C-alpha cells in the first residue's frame, strides 16, 4: 500500500531498523527504486525536493510513483525539505502522503510556529510531517553554520509541534563529502532517549556501512539517500550510451540507468533493514 511515513517509521523504530528514503528525479529513478522495493519486499520512501518539483511539476512525480507502484512492499510519497506552508499544501493536494517542513534556519520559536501550521494542515488530511532542528551541511545556507541538534530543544520542539518525525543535525551533509565525516552517534542516542518519535538522518550518501548501522542502532529510523542514486543513474546512463545496443531511441540506453539505480537502491535498502 501507499501509506504515510508515520506508518512506516513507527514500525521501523519499534523493530530497530531504518526505512531508506530515496530522492527521485525522473521516471527512470522512480522505476529503479520501486523495482528494488518490490524485489526485496521491504518498505521504502520515495521523495522529491522542491528543485525537482520545479523542474518537472508537483503532480508529475506523485503520478509517476502511483502509476508504477505494483503493490507488495508498503511505500510512501514524501516531500523533502519543503520550505513553506504553500509547497506542503500543494504536495498534499497532489497526493503526497508525507511532507517535510524545513524551518531549521529560522529562530526556534519561528520554526515551531511554521512546523505547527504544517502539522495542523497535514494531519487534517491524514498526511504525516517531518521537521528539522539543528542544521545539516551541504546546503548553501548552512555552510559555516553547522549546528548540532540540542537534546533539550528537540524535546521541547516535539512537544510544541506534535510533529511525526524529526531530522537532526549530527554531523552529516548533503552532497559529496570532501573529507571523512564525523557523526555524533552519542548525540543520536541522547535525542532518541529524550523523544518518542522516529528520528531522521539526512546526507547519508558517502557514509560507510558501519556508520550507517551505528546510526540505526543509536535510534535513527529514516535515512535519506540522494547523491548516491544520482551518481548511479549517471554511471548507468553513460554505460547505456556506450553500449552496442544504443541507438537514437532513449529506450535502448535508459534501461541501463534504471538497472543502476535499482542495484544501488537494493544495496542501500538491505543495509538500512540490517539485512547486509
């Protein structure tokens, strides 16, 4: 079934694994991650960022997922890093089952106010909400301003907003890591002990399998992957274009990209579900 993030993440938190959340950009990446979920019979989250929605249209991506989902493993359709109430509303209207409102660069009180507005709207429509507290590297607006999530603030934030899941800043970054990342596993444990909702880790592409497992054991229930899948897509596309079967018809070379995304998503899903 296509369900909300909450349904997937509450189960993950209870059973001690994480649900992988895959950022998709086009039909081929959608097919790749859905194939992985079907093959493994493991739940996944299919998500898009606002820049992707601007590129292809909000209704497009929800429709792509729903048209190609064949059942089996439960999935959700999620907005990643929504910046305001309007885009969250637009995604809810387009059939998204979960939205993220990212007010992490606002003052604490303003983040609470914005998040609560989205929570009230989303819950009225049976949609779950992820918020962010602290900062995650790799976004232009966070460069040089990385702030770990404080435990006491996380507890207060969850109480005030009634949010369903919380993305926390513990040393991860979006995009490609320039050095060896140092993840504050102890901070994850402290926050997980203080709040009773699932915690989310952004910027997992490039982390070692060992670090990912340690984050899950510390209390992470959702892990985002974007860059890794885009790299896989690009490498698969290059392979397809260089193949003997390639012609002017995209259907002769794009399957290579689908297969590459599927392989990457399958490996990630096994890792997050602690099957590898």
